C-alpha cells in the first residue's frame, strides 16, 4: 500500500532522520504531537542515549514525539503500535473488513487505549495506512 505524506510530514521526517540517523517510514502530524513509524531495528538509534536524540527532535518540532517500530507482519505491527501494552496475541479476521482482534492483559488495557484513546486511534490509523486493516478491537 502506498502512503501519501503531506509536505509537513515530509519536512518532519527529513528533520527526524537527520537528527536521529534512524529511518522513518511514516509520520502522523497532530496539533500537539507527531508520531513517527521507525524502521524495524532503528528504535534505539531514534531514541538515543537517555532519550536525548528524540528529545532534541521534540524541541525542534515544539511537539511531543511518539515512536512506533515497524514490523514484518500485520500481527507484529499491531502489537508494536500498541506498545508499551503487553500484547498476548493478535488475530486478523478478513471478512467484509479486515479487523485485528488484540488480546491484552486486563492490567494493560488502559495502556493499549491510551489517554482519550490516542494510542489505539494512532494504531488504527497506522494499521490502515500500512496493512489495510480497517479496525483494531481489544479482547
């Protein structure tokens, strides 16, 4: 699936990659935050020692930066997008729509949803853009 990026998202990715030396595959821009989809294996590089690298990006953008690590399979991608929630299992159902059913521990349910639903909404948007997953449901 081809992802279309806004000019702002392209600028933010360029800044992110220059500052962190990590690869970003996507960028979601919100009023108060920016979410980068980081290439698998580049998360430590993107964060930097003690979080200094990502904090530098936050200062330059004037927004909170959130990172999601890319994955090779839709199931692993959904689990990564819901981190730091501990995902036990992801099942994809392909009928009229593609829905990812995600099993999380009760204690991590709130973490998977996030404040005001931000975490699960971000996961849904990224999963739609990269794997044609129409919805994510917690079980």
